């Protein structure tokens, strides 16, 4: 099964002349479901030469998922 990050249209769309610095974050969600869906996209963008930085709610979850790929991250303040 080909994911969105592997599709030819995604690849051709994401090959800019100048590489970008991208902040990756999500608005809601206390668990890691949102983050796990963003990682394949982030990996592909990184392979294309982009720099990524994650803004996360839970640093323990982020450390478990992002440190193996060596993606930098920081915790954002969260209030209800």
C-alpha cells in the first residue's frame, strides 16, 4: 500500500527549488495518533532536503516517536 508521502503527486509537489524549514504541529489530541500520521510525511519531506521541527504537547510520547528519526521537538503550552 502506498501512503501519501510515497505518491508521485506528493513527491513532485514537494520538490521546491529552495528547501524549507517546516514547523510540524497539531491542534488537538492527547495521545500519539496524530503524531504517528505526521511522521511518514515528515520523513519524506526530510528525505527531500527540508528541515523539520515539531511542536508537541507530550514530550514523552514525542521522544519515543521522534528521537529515533532524530527530529527535533519542543513542548508547547497547553491550556483548556
